[in-house]
């Protein structure tokens, strides 16, 4: 029952809508559900070489030197050494998830999913795109293997989509709210949703999309972005999914991975519910769903 987590993820962003405390609260909830402390794996930072597979030298130099430039200014986060190290660590965690999932079948990274960062630009609370780093590292190591990125965050994974457009080994699928942040990029498949979409509509569109994808693309690895922000009480969105609907969403993706025997690495992405406990509940349910499906 592997979960990737670090206490070092708990970094203060000041008066900020991103609830960084959720990571620690998710772990606490899992411990209350009987998960042993030994099941939490400490990540290590991604190397410069691994980051260079996605991000430009100039951009990485800005980050390492904490330079506020046109490349870094749009993160909407503090530009400090602890925060930048958090992103290096998160990228390393998603990378570690690949090795673990290949042995175990699945892993949840309690962190990661920073899908707005581009090759040379920080965006939307994201400095390093861990999903793109993981996908490209895997593709470089396994030249004949393919990666499917399933991004079910409320917001389109625009950075991941833009970065991976040239990569034939990587298929990007994003289902997101259309009339919302960010400026959209072209994924291999995009499903645009509008205000008020409910569980039933969402789940049907997801089923149809996954059937279509699997008819045209055979992945050897799935990276799954399980955002909590499609929830109907999220502050940054206008979709209308319930906690039960989000659980069924997760189960749909996980059953696909199990049935096809495809290793899956799950990142938790965004979640900005009015009550942070709701975000924590949704992310915790995502973690527990892996145990139920793969047991």
C-alpha cells in the first residue's frame, strides 16, 4: 500500500488559497484508517538532468537563483528556496512513483500534479511540471513504451499539454471546466465542461473518453491527476460533482488500470473547497480507492 509523502511539503505560502496543510491532514486521515507509517515513502529531489528533460536552462537558472523574471513571475507563489525545493521534491516524488508502480501496480503521490508549469514559464501555483518530467523520463528510458496522462483536475493541464505536444510516446487527456483558468492549450484529447455539470454527465463523458482513447492508444504507464476541485463547493470552480461522484470517477480510472494491467501513478493536484476538510476528504477517498480496487 505505497504512498509517497514528505513532511517537507508543508511550506507556508502566506495568505494563499492553496491549502498546503492538506498534505499533512491527508496522511493523518490515512493513519486513522489503519495505514501503517511504514507505507509512506519519503521522496528525493529530482535531479537537474531530469528537470532538463522538460524545463529550459534559463528557466532552471532563474529558479535556482530565485530570480523574479518574466519566466517566474506568474506562479502566484513566493519565490523562496524552501518553496522551490518543494517543487524539486514533488517532481522527484512523482518520478519515484513510476518505479514503485511498476512493482506494485499502483502508487499515490500525496503531492504533485503541478500541471500548469511550462518549459520556461511558471503558472498557476506551479514552478516545476512533475507530470511532464515523469512522463519524459519514463519515455526516454523505455523508448518503445507509451504514457497516458489522465488529467481530471478542474483546470486544464495546459503546461503538460503544451510540453508534450511533440511527444508521440505521451498521450495527454484533460477533462476540465472550459470557462475557467487557464488559457487552453491543445491536449491529445480535451473534453470541455461548463458550469453545473453533475456526476451523471461527468461520469458518462469520462467513460466514453476512456473507451475512445484505449481504442487508439495502448499505454504502458498511466499518470493520473485526481484533482479535488471539480467538487461543487470548490472556490475556484463551477462544476457540480459530489464526493460520491468524485469517488466513482477515481474508481473508473483505477478499474481501467487494473483490468488492463497498466501501472498507475496518481497525483492529487488541486482542491480549494470552502472547507479544507472537504478537500482532504476527497483526496483521502482517492487514496483509499486504490486499496479497494487493487486489493
